[in-house]
C-alpha cells in the first residue's frame, strides 16, 4: 500500500504514522528526514540540496522528487510506504504521479486529517517543554504539577517560538493555501479519505483504518 498522510501542524500525524507503521508494515518517508540524510551522506544530490539550504532558499521540487524517487526504489519500500510532508503542493503531486506511472505504480490512498483551526491553535500554543530533558506538557491537557515548572527538576518550562499563537496561525494559513488544491486534486482522482481528526488518538486511528479499507 502506498499512502499519503495529509494534515495541518498539530493534527496528530506523528502519532497516527506510528500506528500505521506498526499495523501495516509501511515505511515512513519524511522528505525532511530524507534531505537531512542526503546532505549528511555527501552524495551528489545531497550537495545540491546543501547549497540551496545554505543559501536560505527552498529546495526545488525537482530535487525533492529526486530524493523521493531514490528512496522508494530502496528494498524496504517494496511492501509499501507512507509519504509524510510530501507532496506539499500541486506541482509536486503531479510530478509524483508521473514518476509512479513510469513504474506502473500509483498512490493507493490519501488520508487527510481534518481538525478545525481553533482546536489546532489551542493544542499547539498550549505546549510547554523542559528543554534539557525534552519532557513536554500542555497547559490544558497535560499540565505540570506546579504551573510553569518541570515536575522532576522544578526548572522553568519554555514555549517554543514556533508554538506561539501568531506563528501557529501563520503556519496554518500557509498549510491551507498549499493543501486545498491537493485535497481537490486527490478527491477528483477518487483516492482521498477525509478523516475527522478530533477525539482520542484511538478513535481517530479507527477512522483512518476505515478510510483505508474503503
């Protein structure tokens, strides 16, 4: 099975990706991880990406597609994979389809996690971290015993810059601009499964499994 997992920041894609890996034997392909690995490897395509990243520009669609092509050709992807964070736009989606078609393959399912923006802002903006240990809290859903303090050390908790409300709203707007055309594109192809992303992780995962079985 070849699937794409779509969802805005804070929708719980990470949690659900782990469930899918466990139960369906899928390999998780994150383009961010691929880029970092390629840069570290010093390969030709890695050098191209490093030059672009170092300049502060976005890596081109062509380079990203090149990574995806190389990665899905690896033996561990033979039994299926899940693309996370890719495609990000319509151009990438069309190039992905062309690449797969040249190998007589196609995307089997696109799962979209739908969560309203107000809930996402509350989820993300409420996160607090103990930076030294990586322990995380949430002011509403998982508060520390003493407000603003780590349970174990008593040290102050920190809100990450990209978790602040105005930053979260900007990230969500960007996501919607890029993703709305993808939802329409895959909907027309008949491979889109839109899943209600509100509720407990188990409830959401049950809906994802139903969407994959359709």
